[in-house]
C-alpha cells in the first residue's frame, strides 16, 4: 500500500492519534441539565392574561414561578408518555395537522373530518412538535401530571386524633353559626315616613301590653311576601332576605319580647322564640369532610415537594424584559 507512505496520510494519522489521546485523557463533562427558558414574550403574555383575569392579578415573580412549574410538569408528562393514550390530545393534534395540510393545498381528503383519530396525522403533528405550542394540550398534560404526582404521593390516612386537632385548628371553617326562630309583624314603607313611625310605636305598645298570640299579631300588620314566621335562620339566611343590618339586629335580640327592627321593606316588630348559639360540631358529624380536607392539604404539600424535586432536574433561564420608555 504505497498511499500509506505519502506525507498527507501521515499528517491525517497524526491528527487522529492526537485527537484520540486528548479525547480519552480528558474526562467528559457531566451531562448538563435540560434548560427551561421563559421568554420575555411568554412572561408578557402571562402578565396580560393575569390582568384580564377575574381573580386577583399576580405579580411578575408569581407568574414566573407558575410558568416554570408548568413547563417542568409539561416536559415530565411528555417524558412519561402521558400523551400517548389520551384520545383528546391525539384528536386535537391530528385536527391541527389536518388543518395545516389543507392550508398547504394538499390534494387529498384532509379537508374532510374523519371519525376517530387519524394516526398518521397525529404522528406527523408530534414529529413537528405541535403539542409544545398548543395551550389546550399543555393544559391537559400539566393537569394529568399533577394528578399523577398526587396519586403517588403516598399521604397517610389521618387517625381521629389528627382529625380532632385539624378541626380545632380550623374552628372558623367548621363553626356552626348562631340561628334564631322568630315571628314578625310587618309594617310596609308605603305607609309613609310619619305614619310608619306612628303606627309602629302604637302597635309595639299594644303588643307589649298583653300577651298577643303570633297569629293574631300578624293580622295587625301588612302582608309580607316571605312569610311572618322564620325558622332557624342564620345571619346569612336573614341577610339574603332582609339585609345585613336587619340580620345583625335580630341576632342581638333576646327571646320573649317584641322589638322594632328596620329593613329596606319597612319596619318589623320582631319576637324571638328560639335562639341557638354558635357551636362547634362533633367530629362524628363532620368526620368525612374534615378527613377529605386534611388529606387534600397533605396531598398538596407532597405535590409541592414533588414539584420542587422535579425542578431540580432543570436549569432555568429567564430572558430579560425590555422596559418601554414613555
């Protein structure tokens, strides 16, 4: 082989040898973590969406954290193949691909809607990475990933001691409100200001002078559309009918005597017949509700822990935003 003796071949051989020596003598760098990039445009879009939301608008840091978390969950969902057996995702991507093919003027039946999922179109959509930019698909996969992490969190079932402690810590959540039962004699605002006050004082004096049965007392006033007898009513119940001020005034009354209370409708002469104070329910009554809420809190805490662990697998890069000068 005479070509082996030619100088150019020698130079190539030496170069290959030197490359090999350097390649194996120098340790390979550790595999870099995949990078999650949040673009300035993405962050601006999130801020615009947050301002349009009916909820309280989030600040930039909170929106950034949400964007990073959703991107991590989306990638992990793809890595676990959560999109492969999801008919809604497959149909969505196949339809997007059908639209793209039709828009390119393909001479096939891409413009017609076929029953079921077109597997070829779905595979082409995945090959083009269409799932990465589709908000519906991303939302489905992020939600599925959250559910998966919750199911695998292994939160232990609480015992009764833990349930009682949780119930005590959240008294305001489970406290049963005070309630009242009462009769009222209604005097309509249509009587006029002076006449209404005069009639209310006269009728109150009459009712206070003798023990008038409720059915007889009611006939001395005007018809009230919601009835004259109210049974076991909370402040919220009363506020829906009579207003907040009326509810507070009635709950402050003591049973047994008639008292005037105003409302947007006019004046009501009210007599409390039963008053039930606010109280905490027994655990037996609310056990299933307490257990469900405690388990949900534990799962959410474990979910946050799982997400923190997943985030550690990724490097995060945030594009700087450009402030517009006025």
